[in-house]
């Protein structure tokens, strides 16, 4: 093709030279010859463009065919993905009639507060004589009572959170199964860009919901750790208070008792 184009250009260049000779009565017109050469060159370029356009059309068709057959050829290996479900909470013996409500709360999140109290030692009200204690004594009793109250509240919250997540698990699994079926479908309506984008959007929403549930359980665990840390801090503070008052208590009680014993032995 390039050789033919160069030959035509050479012929056009040669024909542009003024010709005065006549052969057989035919006069060579340089203008007409140059115009003919230009038309031949344009025809060659048009032919080349047509070939490239045809190749692009064939490549586009082949790509469309591969995309149409992709669901059956690419995703077949993933069509039997294992189903992930929550393991059901085993029903306890319920010997004293208070275990079953806790199990139900862990399964569906209902009645978590009452179920937690039912399997625990009942909360003690404000002890008698609390108002007559010293300020330091009231603080020690109140700190221990707050630990009990906060522990019950956190345990009930954690139980309800886990039960709610378990209750939503079947519907979540059904949504994932629907997305899986649509993704592996060979139906042309499921292979459009709009349908694909919609499935991507739904998958992202499911992922956000799952992350939200994981965050809620993490927060519940953090609250339990905070209550345990509070209990340890209360014990440490009480030890420091006892150590701080040791010298005063010794001078007031132990030293007096020792003096009395010495006097008794003297007699």
C-alpha cells in the first residue's frame, strides 16, 4: 500500500512538468494528471480508514461477546460458596427455670435485662445505716454498689446486642444469597451496567451494616472492660486510703491497747 502511494506521488510530480510533446495526437494535460493523482491518493486513504474501522467494529463485537458469556465462564467456580450462618445457642437444662430466658435473649435480644437479673444474684438495695457512716465509708459502699449496677446494665446491653444481631442473621443471609444468584445469572437483564451497579451498591450497604454490628459488639466489650477496670481501681483506692490512715489508727487504737497490756502485765 505504501509503495503504491509513493508511485502515485512520483507520477503526479512527473506530470506537473510542462509537456510539449505529442504522441499520436494526444496532448498530456499536467493539471488533469495532478488532479487524478490526488483523487487516487484520497481513495487510498479512505480504503485504509475503512480497514481500521472494520477492525475496531470486530474488536468491539468480540468484547461484547466475551462480556455476554462471562457469567457462565468466569463465575461458575464460585457458584457453590459455603453459607455462613450463626451457630444456634444450645438450650440449657434450665434446672431452676431461670436459664431459658437468658438463652432466648441471646437468640433474639428480647427481655435481656430481666433475663440477666434472673440468672444473677438479686441486687441489694441501699444498706441500712448507710446515712450514718462517715464520708469515707459512704464513698466505699457507693463505689461497690455502682460497680454492681453498671455491671448489670452492661451485661444486659451486651446480651441484647448479640441477640439482635442473631435475629437479623437469617434475613442478612437471604439478602446475600439474592445478590449471589443475580451475580451468577446468565439473564441479559442482570448483566447490564445499571444492574451491576445496583448490586455493588447493595453489597456495600450490607458491608456497612455488618461493620455497624461489629462496632456495636466491640463497644459492648469495651464497656465491660471499663467496669472491670473500675472495680480494680476501687480496690486500689481503698487500699491507698487504708494505708494513708494507718498511722492515725495505730496511734489511736493499737498504741493504746499495747500500753494497757503492758500495764496489765506489770501488775
